[in-house]
C-alpha cells in the first residue's frame, strides 16, 4: 500500500516538475550537533565555564524545564556511540562544534587543554576511520565566560581573540579537517542573545547590542578566514565558510514586497552583504535607514557602527562557501501598533516591519517554527540573485516535536518536503547547493527549550546513565535517501508503521 501510494505520488511529482529525484553526483549528506547541546562534561578536567554553564546555573528560570547541559547526551564520554550512529546513517560528513572553553580554559591561547584536545582528536580520528568527514564549527554559542566578562561579542577586541582561538584549532586539527565553519548563526547570537536577551548571555539591548555584535562577528570571522589563508591554506588545502540562519521573508500581499526586501536585508543582508556582495560593507538601504532613524531619535551616531575602509576589504570575499541553516519563514507587512513581531529580529520594529505567518503553515513544537517548504527554495534563489553563484552548504535543517516517539512521520514528511524543494532549487533554479545537513543527529539540550523539544534522528533516553540512543523511523529514512542518493525511496518501511 505504502509503496504503491509512493509510486503514484512520485510519478505525479515527476510530471509536475519534470525532474527526477536523484541528487547531483558529489552531493554530500551529513548530520549536525553542537558542543554545549550534546557534550556534557561541563566541569571535566580543566575546562572552564562558558556562558551557557553560567546562564543555566544562575538563571535556570530562563530554560522552560529549568534544565542545563551539565551532562546533556554525555557525548564527552559517549563519542564512540556518536560515531557509530553517523556510520549507521551512512553520513558523508558529521558537523560538530568545538567548545572554546574546553580547548582554551582561559579563553586565550596561553594554555591549551591536553584533555580537551584529546577529546576532539578521538572524535576526528574515529570518524575518519569510518570514512566520515569531520566538519567543524569553531564557535556555536558557548563563549568562555571569561570573555563574556570582558563584553563578549560587544567588545571589538573579540575579533582578535576569535582569530587567535581559530589559529590554535586550525593548527591542531587542520591536517585532518578540511571543512571549517567559523561561526554559527550570527543572527541568533546578535538578535536573540544581545538584542532580545533570550539566549545566553541574556543581554537585552534591543536595536543596539545586535548591531555592535553584527559588526564584531563579521570582522572576527574575516580575521579567522585570513589566518587560514595566510598560514594554513597552502599546507592543508581546506575550505572556510560561515553559517547563518536564514529566515525567509515572504510579503503578506504583493504590496508588501518592498518592505519584505528590507526585512531580508535586516535578517540576511546584515550578516551576509559584507562578505558575499561585490562591494562589501553594510547593505546600503539598511545603512541609510538606520542612520536616519538614529538621528531622529537624538543619537549623534548611527546605531549601526561604521566599517573602516580596511575592514570592508578585510571582510569582503572572506568565505569559500556559505553555510545555510533554515527551518522556517515569516510574512512581512507594515507595523502599525509597534507590538507583535514574532521572533526573532530585534531591529524590526524600528524599521516598521511586522513579522507574522500564514494561518495555513503548520506549527512545530516551538513557538518560532512554522512549516513552509517553498520558503527554503525562495531563500536559496534570493541568495543566488543577490550574491551570485556561491557554493552553498546547507548546514542545518530539521523538525521538532514534543513527543518522544520512534515512528516520527511528521519529521519524515518535513525532510521529504524540504529536500524536494532543495532538488528543485538545484535542478530548476541552478542554485549551487553542494550538500545537506540534518539537524540533528540526536535529541539534545535545545537551548531555552531544554529537553522538552526533540529534533533528533535518534531518540535519547535522558534517564539512562549512558544516554541510550535509539534510531527513529526518520533515521532509517534518511539512511535510505543517502544510500540511494535520491528522494525516490520509501518514506516508511513496513516495520516502522
Ligand atoms: C562536576 O559537576 C557535577 C554536577 O554536574 C558534580 O557532581 C561534580 O562533583 C563536579 N565535579 C568536580 C570535579 O567538580
Ligand atoms: C533508488 O533510486 C532510483 C532512482 O534513482 C529508483 O529507481 C530506485 O527504485 C531507488 N531504489 C530504492 C531501493 O528505493
């Protein structure tokens, strides 16, 4: 029954779009995690505290279930099982992040933790032994508290601190790691951590902190990229990119297209234009509107800190690829009441932008997440039109539920529908998408949602001492897609129903 339905469905799809469901040769599949969300071992060996340790320990009321990542999936001890899972899925690569305070306990390169380095060497070598490429995110939100005490991402000196840390990890792991992502989701860091104050370190500085952070992140990323260029590229021949979170902005009506374009500049351009556009620097429309707005408010300078000429040159072109995280979309119309505005752009009210969603978009288990598969294709095409033919690695995409179930049909449907749009993007729109990463390998500490919501291909039993991992139906489905290099596989097998 299922496979008959499937064949009929595929046949109609193939007629409608005139494409086959195979992925291009060389297209790679992976799964992702991040250090604070899975490792645990928060006080293991000489690791120092990071902002998530401190945030969850001192402000546990900010986490829905008052939980923390002290143990999480215990990957600090269970890393061999993680490699086994990556292998069971048939992943081409595994994307994980490094804990800055585990490698550099002071936050600075004065002392490198032997145990921290050993942990990541074990993981990298274990993956390579199974033929799985390690893809490393250098920074995925867990800033050493020692650097937060000095202002964190609002202190311009962090650009050098980050470049120094990057240099250490390039030299430690660059012989074996060929794909590097400097920073994960500047928009979440700046808009949500330093703007809305929802994520650690919880700095609420709407329309100020976010812009300072944006500039510092761009310069920090670029300095790390230049370090790789100067000192490691010739020897190791790897690639360095940056990952951002792309929230597609759809106009509510046709008349809202211009405002939607402004919202795209705020959500995407703010963190991409300086790197990927030909001219570099801030998106001109944003620069102009924010200068105007700041002046009207009585500020003597724009809320958006200026780049120097040298900084524009430093940042421009500083990426070998674009890392693309995507989950959901928003609609845009003019803001009248100055309330509302769904997560997460802290700068949207001042630009007169009201974010919403269409009623028919199904909501996932968290309040920011609505399903709209076409959004991913539109966002990818927008990037190509705006910045040209850059290689795009999809570094996160996935679905969350509150249920612990093993047969996760909703997640399977999400993966199918989004991957179908990605195929259309590649085959119909000619977007240079080079790979896809499922978020996430296993259930984990989902930031302020704690352990309440599950994004995992593998279910994790957080009551068992070894944090037992069990594959969901979606894990088996993803493995079938990878094995066949095609979406033309059974969505559900009989034993999963
Ligand atoms: C590490 O933290 C745990 C609580 O998560 C605690 O039980 C343990 O004593 C701590 N270990 C050290 C060495 O401080
Ligand atoms: C694998 O994909 C091909 C199309 O590329 C399809 O014809 C075939 O049925 C698929 N195999 C399985 C086991 O699903």
